[in-house]
């Protein structure tokens, strides 16, 4: 009885704090503190992205998606994630889900489209097979303000990482066709780019290999990656899964899919 009362009190407390705040924001806040209001409202969408079941793809936990090596329990996350930086992948659940996939499947050859500062590159290299090789592609250094791959430079993993430069939509991926165990798609998030990167990822990944997409936001169907992932999912006849608690989607590529799609 007392537990129910405590839950009820907590519910009322949250309700009386959150509802007036929201009402204020969608009426006056938009005009008085537009930036703050925008971020607060964006966070609501973000929560839907993370925790609500996706109506188009299935939403599952990474353990239920990937059986892999049943002995794998731990993942390794290294990096200065405690510092305030924007734009890079830093959501712990996202990092650890992909780290788990790499560990459980013990990937040998990985291709990342979109390096940025190389945090995910390093996480992938650390958690994949012991001798795994990671290829990572970004625009030519002179075209971007950040230092490409700076977070894997001078680390133990850097020897296993090959930095490639070029526009992801023009790059010649043919040497990697049907060679790759895991492709992480995370470059330009506009639809045309995300779709083009998806197609090349599918060409590079071999039968049984995996593709992962970052910034799949199922509460924002207008977002480029979301649209590209959904469109591609219907072309291959389904199979892409949203990882619960993340803005990440993954697919295990099968020979059937490859035959079905042919030369996309
Ligand atoms: C979201 S960041 C990648 C984040 C990184 N994968 C991670 O998980 O930390 C996107 C990167 O893609 C690069 N990029 C954008 N457009 C590109 C293109 N057309 N070709 C290659 N790289 C591109 C940007 O320079 C940027 O470094």
C-alpha cells in the first residue's frame, strides 16, 4: 500500500513539474527562449528514438539480435568520453552495442564510412578480432575542420587502421566487394548520401556479414538516414533491426538478400 502511495506521489510530482514546463515551452518559450525550447523539445524526440518501438523495423536489444560467441560478456570502451564535445558518437548504449556486436562476431575486416575524430574506429578495432583490420573513409583533411582520426592516432590500434580519403559517393569500393565482415555507415546523413553509402556497404559486406547505421531516428522519418534505411529495408524484403536504446540500426546480410537484390 505504502509503495503504491509513493509511486502515486512520484507520478504527481513529475506530472506537476513537467506538464507546466512543456506548456510554457510550446506557448511562450518558443518566443522567449527559442534555443533552449528547441533543445528541450528535441530531447523528447530523442527519447522516442531511443526507447519507443520502431513501427517500421523491429526494435530489439543487441543480445537478442546477435547470437555470436555466447561467451562474450564484456566490451571495451576507451576514450575521453567524459569531456564535452559535440558531433561524435558518445552515447554509451550505442558505443557498447556496436562494441558487443564486434566482439561477439569477432570481425576481421571492417569498413567505416565516416571517420570523424575516430572514436568509433578505435572502439571497433579494440572489440573486433585480435588481428582485425579497419578501413575508415572520410573527406580529404583540407575539406573538414576536425582532425580526422585524431582519437586513434598514436594508439595501439592505429597499426590495424587504414585511413582512406575521398567523397563516399565517388570512392572506388570495388577492391572490398564481398570482402567485409562489418560496415559502419556514418558519413553524411542527407538521404542521397546515406542511401548511396548503404548500397556500397551492401556490396562490400560478404554473406553473413553485418551493416550498422548510425543516426537512424525512427521518430523523425524526414531524417535522411531513417528514410534511406527504411527504403533499403523494403528492397531487401526486411531484416534491418533497430537496436533498443540507440539511434542505431543493424542488418546481417544473407546470400538470399544478395541474390534478391542483384546488382543494386
Ligand atoms: C557523424 S561523423 C562520423 C562519426 C564517427 N563515425 C563516429 O562514430 O564517431 C560524419 C563524418 O563523415 C564525414 N563525411 C561527410 N560527408 C562525407 C562524404 N561525402 N564522404 C566521406 N565522408 C564524409 C565528415 O567529415 C565527418 O567526419
